[in-house]
C-alpha cells in the first residue's frame, strides 16, 4: 500500500469524514500496476501478511520505480503463492441450440475453404456498398420527383376548389390566373365570396395590404391596429378563409417548406394603408405606425400592384373598376405627373414618374429617390 487514502479529518466522528465512502488506499500490485481501491474491492476483510518499507525516492509515475518495488514485493512475499481467478464455464457451452449451430457451421462447405475469411470480408463489403447505393437511389428519386408530386397535389387542391375540372380551367381558374403573389389563392377566394364588396377605397386598401405586407420580425405579443367597421369585418373574414385554405393544404400535404402554400395574412400594414388612403398627412402616418419612409413607399407600391390585379380579375358583381370622374373625400384622383392614369379601385396607377394611392401622389424626385407629396386643390 503506497497511500492509505484517508480523507481529511481527525477521526471517524468528524463530520467531514462522513461525506466519504471510506478510505481509498493507493496500492501497487505484483503486476506493477498502481491502483486506488475502494470498499467495494474488499468483499471480505483484508489480512496483512507482512510489512515492507517503501523507499523515499519511489515515484508511482515512474515505470522503473514501479518495476523495482514490484520485484522487491515478489521477493519478500515469494513464499505466498498468488491466487489466480479461475475461469468459470460459460452457460453457452451447455446450450443445445448453440451446439447444433456450431455443428452446422463446421459442416458447411465454405467452412473448409482456405480463403474463407477473405471471402467473408468481400461479402461484407458488397452488402455494405449495396445498402449505400440503395440509400442514394432513394434520395435521388425523392428529390427528382418532388416537383412532380408537389404539382400533382396543387392540381388536386385546385380541382377540389373548382378552379380546375380535369384538363379544363374553370371561370374561377381564369380569375386566379390574373392574380400573382404569395396569397393569390386567398385573394381569389375573397373575390368569389364577395368579401370586399361595399368597402370604401381606404377600407379596400387596408384589406389588400394584408395580402402583401410581411413584418420583418413577427411579434405575436401585440395585436396590430386595424380600421373599425366593415374593414375590420372583412379582415376577419379573410383570416377565416385563410384558415380554411390552410386546412385544405394540410390535407393535400402542401407545405410552405416546399415553396408553395398560403402564409397567414399579416395585418400590420392595414392601419397605415387606411390612414394614407383616407387623406392623413405623411408625417402623421409615419409617426403613428413608426415605419421608415422607404418601407412605407415599398409596401404602398405592392398594394397598388395587387389592386391592379384585383381590378382585372374582379367579377362584375364584385370589386369594380371606378370611372375616372370618381372622387374620394372631395379630392380628385389623378396622377401627380400631370398625365392621366388608370383608376383602379379608388387607386390611380401611373407608371414612370409617379403613382398615387387613393388620390395621394407619390412622385419620384429628379435624383430617383421617392418623394411623398399630397395633391391639393
């Protein structure tokens, strides 16, 4: 024993001693191994056979020191024969089924082959390569047919919604073909169900903004501010229709991870679009919604684009094209650059130098940057 391994403390009654499992002596075996033992290594009490002084120069980490001390230990205890553990007979040796299998292996023709081990290694390599090849083929097949499977699922969904009838495109399908965007199917369903009928231009702009706007950081803790009255009811109906479409897409295994599917409409820009289309000042709108002017202009452009698509796709009984003489809140709807624009759902669309939202002109400055102005008469 090189070290008794007693814990710090004065006696067995010391509180610090009770936190240990007992002494852990460091010993040197006759095979020159240094081990630290625990109480579990002593199923029976240990009897001291003899004593030997350990040299002060002994270093348990030095192989030479361990070799010399082990040699001295064997010399001093040479009259005591070391006890060696006897190997017990395995239970498998007496198992009748295992014995039959061993006999069958020895009787197999390949058992006497001199190259048996080489053949076994080649066979193992063959089966491993075959498994890897099968996995790669399955992965390639899955990725190759993904587009085709997704297309078939979309066709099945559109057939369920009466946009397709076999190889024929229905009237609803022709209306959907005029809409482009992430929520084109939702916009088409809103037109079919007349969700936007009877809305004022500012209310329509607020509802359409939910089809294009997407917040940079989603915040579920706050509820976005929306206009009251018919606009609020229409936005709620849009969310309800989206929930129905989302359930159908889930039934047909259409997910947004594959680049298709209808995301949830975002109502975060509805109040800003409503205020601007209602004639509020730009500074007032930007302060109210806390949005940079550049982002505001970008979302207004997208709202105008979708309004143009809706005007082209709207049925006669739905959202209709307004005549050029239509006025909103006493302000004429005209293009700020002096030319005539195409009036769409209370929104004057003008390509080139500028555009207007519900009578609100957003021309471009000579340097190319958007400039926000208000038409006054």
